[in-house]
């Protein structure tokens, strides 16, 4: 192998001779053998699977536009049309007025990045007195807002949420100052699946002449249908006056292929602040709507295909199934002594916690039983996100969970082993800089090959 592998056995250096296609594919299959078992419903985020038939359609649609590039909408009128139609369907679903506008992006992070950039540029254009822009958001808002703020030179001001884990309206009002450029609320927030009081936040924002972004990355393509089924869903979309933009991910409950989200604005004038233009390049005039340069046509075609194939009836049916499964999980978890569901989740995203057993030990035990676990802090909890892949798994999960909880009760010493030890240690490091250092070293190690 010579110098073409790293010390840990990973390849380094392009092979001298190309392998046969079958060999390459076989190697790829083999690499996935130890991965999280999403096909068996063993993961609760990362993969949103609406069935094999739907996945096959996404792949075919992706393949049809596999090579096309949405960087230049003039070259590929097909992609331009698909993107406009996807955005149109999203605007309609979320109650935008006729002048609403938006873009497709590669994911929630890019959608959020574009929103923060838009509000920064809006402030630059309309409020020159703002010299150090700030974004006011609840502590439960997705880290993508902090990342975006960091990238575009905005200060993110996180306000602790109230006891019910929803945004604290008074606290957010108090955090507004002359540098504030926008407010943020989530529908729902990822950690506990609760919807922030969007109507009240939007009222606070509007009263101060500020825009308000609603992060519906996970809820945008599910909540409207959950409401239509009769579940209580507080108003969160453009029907709320004062909501000026919404992010909603197609590659979550829109059941599209990965690399697809929407960023939507109440009017076209606002979207103009999202545009980037560079007119002095020898290579020609450059203007782009979002962050990426080359944009995969496949992701756009698959998103279009998903919405067209699902239809409103398909989304309603899927939402009903997901909510039925969610109810079974919630009831089962609340019945296990020592466990409780955190807050009042609005849809199929939620967390459970415990005051009696160490949940990081429970998580390690669940992983030993083959369930990939998402661990959370403050409060210590395990995060679940229900999709159609979990419909038949509730009983097995609950039985394993009851066992894992019993184990954690009987073995308090397990808190100093496995990932429980690491989480326990990190939770007690008083110095945030040390935690950051630990995590960046960890990541550096992960990507060492
Ligand atoms: C998933 C998610 C995001 C980030 O989206 P990505 O597609 O992972 O970049 C942002 N906000 C919420 C509420 C999410 O659930």
C-alpha cells in the first residue's frame, strides 16, 4: 500500500490504477455495514424515510437532473421552473401573500444563513445608525443561527426560554436595543418540539419596526397538515402579521432528497437583500440568489417530485401516521416510572428526561440494544423524531427503554463509563472555552482519517 494509507488505515493518495466499477460499488456497500441502522428505524433524526417506493421516485428524479447545474437558471429553464414551483407551493402552504418570494437552498443551515444575511443587509441599507447588528433569539433556536451570525458578523443574543421551554416574550422584548436587526422564533424548536409564541413575538417585533424570522425547518412541511388533522397548532406562518420570513426544510418532512430547503419572505422587496452581486469580474457579471455556486439539479428535481407525488392527501396521510406513532411513543414513555416527556411537543419531535435515573446511562444502554440515541443537555434528555419508519417499532423501543431504565437504576456506577462519563464530565466543566477546545480537538480527530 506504500504511502497511500494513513496510520489508521484510511486511504491517502489516488490509486495508481482505477478499480473496476463493481469493486468500487462493493467497497462502498461494505463501508456502510457498521452505520446507524436507519432502514430499520434505529435512528431518530438524520434520515426521513417515507418508504421504499417514495425513495425510488426521488432517486429517479435525482438521476434525471443528475448533471444539471442550477447555478445558471438561464441555461436550465427546467430547474428554474421546478425551483419556482417548489417555492410557490411552499409559499402557498405557509400562507404567504401574493407578493411572497423565496429561494431553494441546500438545507436549513443555508436557509438560516440567508435570512440572517438578508436582515443584516436590510439594516445596512435602511438603518445606517446600526453599527454592530444583533439578532435576538430564544436559547432553543438552532445553532445554525449562531453559525450564521458568526459568519456574517452579527451578534447573536440568546434569551433563556421560559419554564414551558417556549421563548420568553418579555425577556426577548427586553433584549431588543438600537442594534437589533431581527427577532427569531421556532415552529417547533428542535430540542423539545415546542412552538414558540410566534404571534406574541411577531407583535413585539412589529411594534419596534423589526422583521421576524420563524424557523420552521423541521415543522414547515408537517405542522400545516397536523393542524388540518385537528391537532392544536398555534399560528406560526405568514398568516401571523409581523412574520417576515420562514425557513422550511424539504429534506425533512418534505420527504425530498438531501440538499433541499426553502427560505421564504413575505415580499419580494425583502428578498432583494438576499441577493449577492459582483459586477467587476473579468469572468462576467455575477449575481446569485443564495450562498452556493454550483447547485445540484438533482436535489431540486427530487424536491419537486416529492411534493408532486405526495400531494396534499399524501402529506395528510403521512402526518396522520406520524402523529399516531408519536402518541404511542409519548404515552409509553410517560408510563415508564422515572421518565417524563419534556414540555408540550406540538408534533413528532420531542425529548424525554428523568429526575431519577442518569439518562446518559440510559442512552448508552439503548445504543447497546441497537438504537442510535441523540443526547441533549439542560435538561439532560434523549431526543426523538418520529417518521413513518418508526410506525411498527414503538413496542420494541419501549420495551428496550424500560430495560435500559431498570439497568440505569441498578447500576449507578455506569455513569462513570461510556459516553455517560464524557457527557457528565463536560456538563461540569465550568469553563466554556475548555469545552470548545475539547470539541474542536474531538472534531479534528474525527477528520484525521
Ligand atoms: C434541522 C434543523 C435546522 C438545520 O437544518 P439543516 O438542514 O440540518 O442544515 C435548523 N432548524 C431546525 C429547527 C432544524 O430542525
